[in-house]
């Protein structure tokens, strides 16, 4: 082999090594991104579950019966008799 052939073979080998390292690096980046995606999806799912639970709790606390119960028990509110009601016109 001539010196030119050896130089070309060495350059090709170096390019193959650089290409292999690039493939390894990009594969690692893809795996890292996929793991982060799964972590974020799990977090989203937990937040969705919590949101559903909070909506259920809100619907319980805002039912008319519950509001009336709290108004009577904690705030000592009563429904006024018709004679105590006054209509004010603007």
C-alpha cells in the first residue's frame, strides 16, 4: 500500500469512529428525552387525578344543602319571615 492509501484508510477509519460516537451520543440523548417524557406524563396523570378529586370536593362543598347547613350551623343565619323582607327599588 502506498502512503496515500494509508492516509485515506486512516481518514475513513477516523470518520467511522466519529460517526459511531455521534450515533452513541444521539441514542443517549433520545433515551434521556424519552425518560423525561415518561416522568412528565406520570406527573401530568397525577395532577389529572388530583384535579378530579378537587372537582368532586368542590361539587360537594357547593351543594345547596351543604351551603344552607353551614349558614345555619356556623353563621347562625335563618330564613327571614315574609314580614321582615323589604323590597328596595332602584
